C-alpha cells in the first residue's frame, strides 16, 4: 500500500492486463465514465455490476474514475451528494441491483431535494431470463428497476445495447448538470456488461454533449425588476439556493449594497452572503425568526433568489393575509416539480418571475440599477452580539460552537453540517465555502456520508472540513467514516450528543399539552425517544487505523468522549490536532432545556 499522505489517489493501484481487441460491454461504460470526467465512483460491490467493476480495475487501472469503497449504498450516494455541494460537479455512485438501490433511496431523495447533481449507476440481473443464474439472479432482477426512484430523479434509463449505453450516460450527465440540477439513475443489464464486443467501437466525445449555457433573463423582465428595486424604499433580498463561486458571492454583495437592501439567508442552503455584513438581517435559521418575519412584512419589494419555501416565508410575515409586497422571483425550480413529491412547497404569489438561475439574475440586474439612497432609512441599529462564555457544567449548543470557533481560529474552515440547535448566529460565514447547509430532504443518517464526500472535495483547498452531527444522524450513518479513514481523507467530526431523538421530544411535548396528557412522559422516561440503558457507544464507533498508522500519522484516531466543560476544552485541543487526519469527537450535552434546542 502506498503512503497514506497521498490520499485516495495513492491507494489501490492494480496491475493492468488487457489484450488488444479484447473488449466487453462494460468496457464501453467505463471509458464513457472517464470521458465524462467523473473523478470518483463511490460504491459497495455487488455481482450485478461485476462486469463494470472489472472494467474499472483491469481496463482503467482504477483511475479516472477511482473507486471508493463504502460500507453501505446510502453512504455512497451521500458521499456524491457532499462532493457536489462543494464542487458543483457530479461524482459517481454505483449501487447493486434492486436491493442496493433500495438501500440508496433516502440518499437519492436528499440529493433531489437539495438540487445537486449526483450520477448514480446501478445494475439488474440479466434481462434475458435464459442467462440468469439460479435463484440469485432472479431475485435481483426487476422489470422496471428505475421506477423505485423515478419520482425523485431527473431522469433514469435502462439501455439495451452498448451504443445505447454510451448515449444514455451522456444524456444522464447533461440532465444532472443542467439547472435545476439533480440525481440521475442508469440501470445496466448484467448480461450487456458481460457481452464480448471484440473491437472497441468509436465513442462519442463528451465535449459535444455538455449542458446548455445559462440563459439570460428577458430584457424587458429584467428592466421591470430593476425598476421595482430602484423605486423600493425597503428592499429585501432572500438568498436561497445560489452558487458557491466567489465572483457570484461578490455580485450578491454589490447588489445588496447598491440598493441598501436587507438580506436574509437560510441555514438550509449554506453560505450565500457574509453574515457579519451590516446589511445582513437577523441570523439565518431553518425558518424565519420573529425579527425576520417582521422584516418580510415591512419590505415593499422582495427579491427571492431561489429561496426554499418562499410561500412559507411570506406566510411567516403576513400570516393569513395576502402578501402586500411586490415579489420578484429568480428561480428555475418550477422546471422539476412533479406530482409525487411535495418538496416544491407552497405556491408563492409572484409579481415578476425571472425564469433563470438566481446568480444569472443578479448579474443581469446589477448594470440596470441607478444611484440611489440606501433603503431602510428607519432600520434600527443591530443588537451587538454577546460572546458566549465557555463555562458551566452543561455544554449548551452555543458553547460548543464558540469552543469550536476558538479552536479553529482564523484557519479557513468549511462547516459541512451543523445540528438543528445551531440555527441563528452560531457560525459566521465570510466565504461561499464557509458553510454548506443541510441535507435537502431531512433524511437522518446522511450526515456522515455527506461529510466524507465534502471533505474529499476539499482536499488540497487549505480548508479544514468540520461536520457537527447530531448523535441520531451519526449513529445511523457512522460506518461512512470508514471510507474517510481508509482513503486518508482529512475530516473533523464532532457529535453533538444528547442521547435522544430530541426533535421528537418537542413534538411529543406539544401533543401531550394539546391533548391534556402527561407531559412528564416527554421529560421523564421518554418512551421511544431516549437512548439509554445502554448508551449507544457513539465515541467508539469511529474506525481506528492500524497501530503502525496511528504512530505514523499524529492526530488521527477514533472517537473521544468529551463530557462537561473540562472535557470540551480537552476535546478542542484534540480537534485542533485533527486537521491532517480524520477524528471524531463525541460530546454529550445532558440537562439541556427546551429553549436550548428549540431554536
């Protein structure tokens, strides 16, 4: 095995052996994956794609793409999801037959709701029944396998020939990367993969099948939007699903400054605007706070940059009244709405819809704005932020955030995930990669896999990848960290551990009060929610390397438990040493009240 400091590229290099003119159906698929410039494919191996597996190893040499072994199909897709959140590019994930696809469905749904490109390959047993092995090929063959995920993918296909497979891969990649982006699924017939084709047929160039260039807004519509914003006394910008490029980030700042507009951001979508900028409104949350709702109601013109659940935000401000603002919407999201999933949210009132990517709309609006007085002349001064003391016996969520921020200091950091209790002004952002937002679909267990994929994408960027995961999310997906350890992917994971599915405790509290039933059952025995007797060993789940590697690579190790303030301080020091290699810290937060988590 090569030196682990090389990262994934230094591992698992096979010896190549392929006779000239000796090609198979799966070889064409492997070569097309290389043509599409997919850097990695995360997978859990299975016989249904054994042909493709062989082609990736013995034809391509496990390079471009490189296979990344995962312990569960859900982790494979979650890794591709996290990778895409950082890079904006798809990474491959391969899942085995119908059973592997069923494992992966939640992660695919998360990617769908998060509008990120994920390239999922799968396989079925031989479609030709005469070629099926007894028993196993029959139970792993489905008539329409793509139907399992058709309602939450942009496109799926099951090509019936080698030529069709090449075209299918090209179409899938273009569909996944054309905004609104999303996951795609290609199912490969096992018999097609294993068919001998002799000489390699001419393969199409991916350069001729790239996504279309972003469309510009209709000039008249852009001029109308600019006129509304120029005339607004209290313009409000809602920054939702936007790009992670630095140029786009700076244009959003210039737009807000040109208008003097207040800006609201959304913790679900990550960093979209500097949180310490004077024009940033109340702290970001998963839902608008009372102060944010008041601004939504007071604004005369609202510009929504693909805000997730615009109708819900307007309802927070206006209640049951019709929204009294002028609403400008810049979004392409309507193009992927379907009748199965309600992830499209409520239908918002819209006075002007710019059917373009939100950052394209910003670029088009900037030159149309005229010099003007800043908006919101009567805006009250912002309340100074109070420092959070790192003291006391209970580690509250904000204390953890303050300690972690102190530990990383001025080092560039990417907060890949944060717990629900971190909504608000918990983690300042000044760069589009400072925070990546949520998982999209609320599928618990995807956090560890997404963290590994994002950390993979951040290799060489100089940023410390940090994921603060709830204990429920971590315990469901902890084995994803094996891939990070095996492939030397630096990652710091902190488990915010309250030994409970606490979000449900709040729901049960609400139900008990509404129905006049004992609230004590929510805070006492907590049936069906509290993880005690025994406590799940979250601190021991993180995989450890071999002893020789622990000695060679300082700062790398398995889980550490950090109970109380003293343990948190020690954990900060250990976390600071984890910037080169992955480490998991497990932090219990006992005796937290409702207000501490119900943000």
